[in-house]
C-alpha cells in the first residue's frame, strides 16, 4: 500500500510540474542588451556620453515576441541611475533629478532606480516595447561616459536573439 502511495505522489508531482509551465531547459540568462547598442555585430558593451546636469539617454527594446524575465545592471561608478520604462517615455522627471534622491517619475517605471554599481531584482514583464533609460543626476557638472546592461532571461530551449 505504501508503494502505491509513493507512485501516486510522484504522478501528482509530475502533473503539478507540467501544469506550471516549466521548461525542460530551465530559466537562464539568454542575452544581454546594452545601452548604448553595440556598434558592430560583436555585441560588446561600450559607453555613451551622458550630457551633464541631469541629462538622459535611452534605448528602445522590442519584447513583443518573447516571454521573459529581465534585470538591469548599472556598472557605472556614479552620477547616473538606470530605469526600465514604457517606450513612450521621453522625459522621466519634470523636476531636476538630484543625486539619485527619490523623485516622482512622469512615466511608468517597471524597474528602477538602479543605483551605480548595482543590479536590479529579476522581474517578469509582459510582452511589449520598453525603454532602457539612463537618468543623470542634476549635480553632474560634466558629461559622463556611461552604459547599462539589460539581462534577458528565458526558459526557451531555442533562443532567437533580440535584434538591435
């Protein structure tokens, strides 16, 4: 009888796991997308100039065709916070963004602020178009060379890279 109970529990566990949409490949980091976009097909991270005094730069990312989890890494030393917003966000804050202090954004923020030398938590997001957004501090008195790293996680066994 105990043996039949173990078999039943094993079958129940298998049914539960298959019902949860697990993949035989498991969740893994499939791709890095960078701000700025790589200059060549090499895909290496590079820097872009962030204007002084609270300047911004951004890159649009099309995630309409994939189910993913994402994170955002800010490898910069100082002076800039990273965000993931909706694609229509051209200006994140109406008031000066002072030294990374809390401010109310004018756009929907999905991830951020990600402070310098930090990585956000991984987050499942809906299919759609997004904007990787670098927001400089108003206290920056000179332009900075910066970058952001957007990690794309998926359980897909076959991955088609997201284009520039």
